[in-house]
């Protein structure tokens, strides 16, 4: 019981700290959302009229109250589920804009996250089981090489070869303009076709963490005493690898997978921007460029709370998989 109480207390305190930092960070960046909108409308080289900036600020409802008052209003708005109006997408609310983009992010990043975890875990387990062999050497070398590459560089290569040179796949967007949206087969095919390149770019990098995590943990696990005992009993190598090695080695990977799911709300900034994919990552870039505080804060908050909640759920379930946690042998 003390384990669950301690984890719950830490979760609540961390959520409060995240909410507070989420309020402070956008405000220390500087800049004025009103001036950003006027500059975008008039052009970068045009002089800005302060009266226009003030009019935009009044229209947006940019607060001029002291920070402590803004902080209390911010906490009250969060409890009410009211995140305000988006400065850069006026007159739409923040909830409306996130509701428009979040399904695309969950579709793209959610599926790739699950597939990356499954594929990476299986490859890492097999590499550990066949450690120091040809398969292990190829996996570790190629994973190290791919992990050193910038994600946007690989995405640009995909666009160049598969879109510009071969013409097999579209170079951006989530669907074609000439396809009627809805639950029809033509639209589903078109959406899937547009998602292949960004999903492939995400999966190339998404499998690296599970591969190395599973391999390194399983190599250590296969050297434990109970593994030697299982071999002395004459159990088959496959059963030893799966039931004794992989089953215990997968626990850290599950934690990483849960935390990765929590980051889905923030989207994939580089990939969504490069492929012009209408997800929350691209929405975040627009919010940063336009000093859209309500939109910035809400996306940051969803991402942070998502990671904390996913980690909290794993902490609650961890004693089920590893009873040693309840006894204080692990944190």
C-alpha cells in the first residue's frame, strides 16, 4: 500500500509542477502575440502601428493582469476545461483546433509507436539470443548508424526517391483534395497512401530504442542464475529465451513504450512539418511562430500530462509483473 500511496503522491505533485512550468515557460520567451499577427498581415518589412497591435490584443483578450492573477485564472480555466481562443486561428477555440489535428497524429504516430515497439522488441530479443553472431552484428551496427542520422534528413530522402524520382507516393499532406472525405474505401486508401512515407520515417527511428533496450537487458538477464538452472534442467533454448529471458527483460521496454504513448499528444514536429501532415506537431510549430500562448500551453500540457499519466499507469501495473517492487527491492 505504501508503494501505491508514494507513487500517487509523486504523480500529483509532478502534475502540479508541470502545470506551473507550462504557465511560466511561454511567458518568459518574450514577444507579443498582437504584434506577431499584425506583422504577419502587413509583412515583415512594414512598420507596425501600436494602435493596431493594441486592437488585436483587445480582440484576442490577451491578459494584462499581474502574473499571479493570470496563474489563478489559468488554473481555474484548466479545471473547467476552458483553454481559450487560439490567437493564430481566430475565432476558433483551442479545443476545436486540437480536436481537428489530434486524430491525425494519433492515427500516424499511434500506429507507428505500437509497430515500432513490437518489431523493435522482437528484433532486440532475437539479437540478444543470438548475441555475437552475424544477426546481432548487423542489427547493432545498422541501428547505431541509423540512430546517428537526423530524422528530417531521412524524411527528405524518402520524399526525393519515392515521390520525386519514382512517383510512387505523395510528397505531403494527409489526403488528396479530389477525394471525398468520409468512411469510404477510396478515402481510406488515399489516407493510407499519404501516411506511408511519414510512418516509415517514424518507424525507422522508433525501433532503435526498443532494439537496444531489449537486447541489452536480455543479455544481462540470460546471464542470471535462474537461466543457468533452466539450462541444467534440460529446457529447450526457445523456452528459455521466451519464458525466462524475454519475459523478464521486456519490463523496461514496457515503461519506455508507455512513456512514448504519452508523447503522442505533442505529435512529431519535424516529420509532420516536412510532410505537411495536419497533426498536433505542425500545429505546435504554428503556435510557436505566432506566440499563440493558449494553443502552446494546451499542447504542452496534454503532452506532459500524457507522459506522466502513462508513467503512472505503468507504475501501478509494475508490481503485477514484478512482485519485487512491492517488497521495496526496486523503485
